[in-house]
């Protein structure tokens, strides 16, 4: 009841076993050397939803002013930026206020009436949901004709 295996087949099977074993070993070493949660979660990006008129870049740059930008790291409920440490709820509140200050380019019109900022503490993704409402915007219609208003 012996199975006949040629020598070259045995060598190929042995090499395959060694390659699988090395792959498992490399996977375990990579997991052991990966950064821990204690090292913090870096902010990886800002997603903007709900805008129609105000450009995404304007809203994103205003939210970045609150500290929620690339290079900032979340340690539990603390946000560490390159210049300071802020509590994460305070940074989120500031980001909501800054998102509301976004204007239509070339004007002073601020159509964003509400903003909701959520931070995924596991992935570092910031999601900004805005509501634009032009019915509440105060527009001043001043036209100048021949030097008179």
C-alpha cells in the first residue's frame, strides 16, 4: 500500500510546503510590526455630501481649518494637530461652524444653513453633510446706474 512518488514530485511538494510556511511567517511578522491603536488613527480624508452650489474644495478647506486635516491624529477623544491638541468634540463643533461659513465663490452668499460632521475613529474618515437653503439667504440687490444707486 505504498504510494509511489517520484523524486522530482517530492521536491516540488517540499518546496511548495516551504513557500506556504514562509508566507504564513511573513504575515505574522507584518501583523506584529503594524502600528497599534495606541499610536493613534491619522485623518485619512474628508468626504463632503449634500452640496449643490458651494464647491467641495471650499467646504473641505474650511473644515480643515478646524484641525481635521491630513497629518492630524486621533488619540481616543483627543485630536493632535501639528500645532496643538484639541478635544475631538470641540474640533467637530468648530468644523460644523466653519462649514457654515463657506460661501459661493466670488460672492459673500452663505447658503449653508446646517452642517453635520462625523469622524470615524477607526478609519480616520471625516464625513461632512451640509444643507444648502437659499430661502434664508439675505441678498442685497444694489445696482449702480450712471453713478447713482
